[in-house]
């Protein structure tokens, strides 16, 4: 894989000087076009052998292009805010907006390679990291991002010569490399695992470019040309207008029977039972949230449901059990301008709770496969891929200790009508009913089908959906609280088993 | 000051039960109106004696109102990301957007009181903190924010009884108070300094409300009524439309002589001198940025200037001295939707560099007193108060070790014309010239006057303006780099003197 990069590639100064001005001008032109279009972001990943000119090349690119449109990000030591959240959070928060370029040093590849080379973990975990990187990049590309992955290479001999000359140079001698590159073994391991990573993560939509790093002229021109070709290609590629895509493919069920039919909407609680059970579950919830095992977890509760199904009321009963300092409620409405300039899931990543905290999403990332699907706000390709993107997102949450509970509050059509009419009569509830609500009601069957598909595809063992019979508000509120409590208890028991297993292994 | 709150205030259950439903409904109504108008944010500061019902009251408010529109924030231990920036950064990043309510526990008052009561500092620093709080709140109110400051009070006897009952209650016994409230002396000191703080920070635009905390019915109704009255008042107050305000007051100088006249725009460097001096200054800059004293500082460089004065070129020469991982360039254009929902300075606070880092602002907070003043994008009152707000902002930066350098790149009208015409002819520079640029040119004299006022009012010892003669780009670029280098050296020398003084004091 690296053989070609170990051949002597060199470009003489005259050739270089002759080519650079036109290349620079074309790059600048492409960069401004990128900014004008604001159609996609550019993400450049920088990896490779120590001393192969990574920093120098990026410095040069910043000189050639307009550095005001480029964000260079280095991911060193995680901050405590990053450590309290899923690992990918630090990358999501640094993604460049549409129209801008982000250059990532110390990215996900650096981190998986360092871990493996240092022996912090073995191949199975490296492979997991590789798969995670692939899913992330696939999603970014599907969202329109243009990704360049550069591997700067040197042969072992070239590297040793280079490190020696750097050490002799006072401008560079202060640099400390993260891996001990002086050791011959480090190089071998880095190249070995580098090969494995590159082989498995070079995809049509985000290929690796291996750059021979020994000759500055060669590597600069190589990187510049690759960037230019990629940028020009992407800038002239036509946009896909979601509205021009033909109607969403439907998955009609053979017998029209839907999961929602299996709900017994007559379930109810009388007032006394409700009050007793509600207080019991609230006390239980309050206790669980103060449990010291909660410090290793975070809690995310997603509320979706028919309009007027009682999401707000249920959320208030959940919140009422806690001190307001313990939770955060995020109402999801139309995305803001900054959110629209980012991949779809960005606006949910930014609100993820830190360890020990609880976030309620009042509507959520499932909007993609509900309202956006039905209203045609995104293309069928977009919402179809959303199922697996969402599963992947939730897996990242649970892997990081976040407990994810998801509710669909379900009412029948007649109950909705009665609630709409009642709301219109009560002054302080008028705000809660809009023309949109009436329009959505006309699409009742579309929503019904979309909910069925959503639950089929995203109710997973790690983050199952709970369908809540919500014709009776009391029943719904108690069921919601009880479900959260069970999820917390299960997660704590799992932690306990895990701890006691670790303990036994030590003995 | 607290006498009235130590009288027995109590409201019986019947009166309370009779009043609450209407109060709740009115609060909900006000809250939705707030959301609809999206005209201002509401900030609620919670302070006072331990055990006086702060948490309980806010919990109740969250039950009465729609918790989805309320953000409760607690400021405990600073995170490492917060510690690397000026102290107020943690509050700015948590400000509620227009239309929403933010409740701040552990806010600036809590922090100054804890510091003083614990003896971490003496009265002069308490007074500084008081002044800083006042400036912050004045600015927030001028930006439209509605601020409520609640002090929950208890007499010493009431507090002791309350702490005892909390300690006996298993739901509360786990709570550890930040100050050791069991000690009688702590209470006395807290009340003493609390009085000083309240006395000096109760202003018409943000008054303190002292709430007797012993009786739950009383304190809940009191807080609810105050909130309601304040909200209703603010919601019905007419908006001031900036466009309806009469033309900006001008400060005509008596003799029309302006600071800009004192610049010798014929200053220039020939090519050889330029190349030698540029390389020298770049090397010096690179060395200074790697100096270990830089770890205690951050660097902010502001670039303003006439259109086509060469800001971009100067920024590129500054950037070229460094590794791109060391700096961050923030181009300032029209604010985004999220930025418009916040006080003016919010969009600069969010980009402040952490310690050791360098941020270039390509245009800056001075837009308020330049383009916004001239184009009438804000009212005269807004840009007139901006001078002192900006001085305050920059003082906070320098107090936190940030080195602030500010450049106005100045060219004459003829030079600008030549550069505009040249840009229109070069393909990859066409992007840089827009109709706006030609329109701005028509307002040359307005800008000239605004720059004069700006420099007069905001060139301070801690963050002076450097006017740069920029008809000759070479001269300008070298002067910019040299100025930055001098600022860094001066700051380092000051640090050294400070350190050696501390050292001597220890000996």
C-alpha cells in the first residue's frame, strides 16, 4: 500500500515554481466558489508518519488559500467536558459549516492508531473503531460533505533522516512526538496498523490519498492538485433538490395491520390509583437519579407522539420528580440557520447531557423519519438512510453509558379531535393548537405508516421504543415514569454485574 | 435591608389554593407570549440563605410554567475549558436566547459572596466584582433582557431550624452546602456581605427582590407575582424600532481635523527591506508564540480598516509565521439567527481563544460603532453605549491575561479606487469586490468621522489602537507584525516582573 510512496518522488524547483501560481489561483477560485455556494463543507483529515511534512503542507495550503475560510483543528488531550460525553462529541462540535473547510489533525484515525500501536487495545477494538469511522464518514458524505484523507508517508530510512534534521533545527527541536518514533519498532507497528486502517477505510466517497512526504515540492503539488480536482468536481456537480425527487417510496403492509393496532387504548387509571402510582414512581425516579451509580451514566428521554397526545404533560410529570438543576428540556422545532449548515444530527449532538445529567428531547432526531419524510422536507434517500444513522447514533450514546428511553404517545383520532377542540376554548392553551396541527391531522394515516416503519427499524435492544397508550393521560404518565425507572434500574444492575466481574478478575 | 424578610410572613393554605390557579394561568400565558414575541430573554438570578427555599421555589415555578421554555443553569466548579478563558465566559455561553427564560443558580453573586465569606479576598476585590456585575447587567438590560434578582432570606434562627429539619429528611440529608452554614459566624458574614452586595447592585433596571423564605406558600406566591408583573410589563412595553429613531447624532469636530490626518500615508518599504524585515518579524513572532510565558496568555488581534486596505494580506503574513494549529481566524460577517437572538457581544465571546491560543478577528465588535452606526443597523443609543461596553469587554480580556492588539488599516481614497479597479480585473479577486464596497465608498467621510470617534473612545492603555499607514502594503504588513511582537514582549516582561515580585515576597 505504501510502496509507491517510498519510491523517490521529487519535483525540481523550476517545475514547481512554474506550476504553483496557476494552482494557487485555481484553489483560491474554488475556495471562494465554495463559500458562495454554501452547499457543502470540506473536511480534510491529516494522518501519517512523523516528520513526513503534515504540518508544513497544511501551513503552505493556508498560505496558498484564504486562511479565513479554513479552520485547523487539533484534537489533543480530551477536555473534561469532552470526557463526560460520547467520544465523537469532540468532532461533531468542531465540524466546519457548509461553505468552509476544516482540517483535522489528531483525528479519529490518529487516535485509533495510537491506541493500537501503544498496545492499549487489540485488533477487535481497532476494527470497531474502523467501523465507527466508516459509518461517520459515510454519514458525512451522505449529508454532502466533501472528505479528503491524506496519509503522509516516509520509509523508515527517510523518517530517521528527517527526525535527525528536525532535532538539529532549533525551530523544531522542542517538538515532542506522541509516539516514540525514534524506536524502529514503533515505525513498524505504525505502518502495519496504518495499512490495516487504510485498506479498510478507503471508500469511493472518501478515499485515502497516500502522499510521499520526503520531497517538499512533490508533496505540496500532490496535495494541492488532489484538493483542486476534488473541489472542482464537487462544485460543478449538480445539487439534488429534494423537492424534485419523486414521491417517497411507501412500504405498504400486506394486511394494513400496524403495530399501533396492537395497543389497547382503553387502558386507564382511576384518580386514586393514578395519584398513588404517580407519587410512587416519582419518588422512585428521584431516588434513582440520586443513586451514586448514576454518576457513570447519563439519561436521554425522547418524547414523540400524535399531536395533543400529552407529551408536554408527561414531560412535566417526569420533571416534577426532580430538582430543576438535574435536567434540561430541549424542545425541537425547525432548525436554526447554524443547524441547517451542519449534518442533520448535529443539532442533537450539541445538546447531549454530560455524565450524571438528564436531557429530555421534546420531539427529536426521529423528525427525519416522521414529519420530514411525510412533508417531503428531505429526499427519500435522506430519510431512508436515517434509520441506520439513528441506530448508530444511539449505539454511540449507550456505549458511552447514556441510558436512552424513547416514547411514542399514541391516541386515537377521535380523542385527538376532542382535545383540539378543548384547547381552542381554553385561553392559555390556545397557543398549543395551530393550523399545522389541523393539517397534520389530515395526514393521520401517513403518520401511522411512518411510525410503524420507525419502530420496526429503530427499536433496538439497546434503545427500545415504548409505545404508550395515551387516550388516558393518567395511564400514559405513569407508564412513562415506570419505563424510565426500569431502564435506570436495569442499567445500574448491568453496571453492578460488570463491576463485580471486574472485581473477581482482580482477586 | 433584610428586616422585613425576617418578620413572620405566612399565607394560609386556603388563600394560597385560591390564588394559585389564576396565577399559574397568567404565568403560562405570559410565557407563551414571550415565546411568540421572541423580543427579549428573561434572566432570573437565584441567591440567598441556605435552606430558604431557593431550589423548592424554582422547582415549583417549573411545575407552574412550561418547563420546556425554561433553562435552569447551575455554575459549580469551573470546567477546564472555562478556566482557560475570562471568568464571564461561562455565563455568556449559557445565556438564554430571546423568547426563553434562564434561571441561574451559583451565579456571579454566589461566587463573589463565597469568595468574600471564605476570606479568599477582601473588600476591594468584592467591590470590583460588584462593579463588574453591574456593568454586565446594565449591558444585558440595554440589550433588552429582563432580569429578576431574588434573594431568599431567613433569620439565623429560622435557618438553624430549617437545616435541622433538612438533615433529618433522608431526601435532603445528602446535600452538602458550599459554605459551612452550621457555623453561626458563616451566617453573619454571609448576611453582612450580602447586604453590601444588594445595596450596591439594586438598580431600577434590575432590582433585587428580597423574599422571606420561611413559609413556602408565602415565598411561592411572592416570587410568582413578581415574575408575572415583570413579564406583563415588559411584554406590553412597545419595542423601540431602530429605524424609527432619528438620524444618528454626529460629533462634528471643530476644525474637521481627524486623527487619520496625522498619518503619513507616504511611508513605504522597498522590496529588499520589506523581505528582510518581514522575515525577521515573522521569526520573532514565531519564537514569542512558542515562549513558555505564552501559556499564561492568549492573543487576540483585531483587524479593521478601509475596504481594500489590505486586511486579508496582512492577516496572511501574520498567519504565515505560525503553524496553522496555533491560530484561528474568525471572519465577521452578518450575524446568524442564533447570534441575533443574543446580546451583541455574544458572537465574539463564543470565539475567544483559550489560554496559549491566538485568534484573529477579521472585522470585529467594532462593527457596532462603524458599519452599524453608519448604516443605521442599530439605534444611536445602542452604538453610543457600545464604546463603554467594548472597553469593559476588553478589560475583562486583559484581566484574564489575553493580549489585545487592534489595527485600523488606513488608505487614502485614490488608493482605494485603484485597488477596486484592479480587483475587478483579476479573476480570483473579483470575489473580493462587491456593490457594497462601492456603496461604502460613497460614505467615506462618515467612516472617517466614525473611526475618529472610535479611536478616541476605545484606545486604552490596556488595549490601544494602532493606526497603520497602508497605502504601501509592505509597510503595513511589517508594522502589524512588529506591533504584535512588541505587545507580546511587553506582556511577557510584565509577567516576569510580577513573578519576580511574588518570588521576592516569598523570600
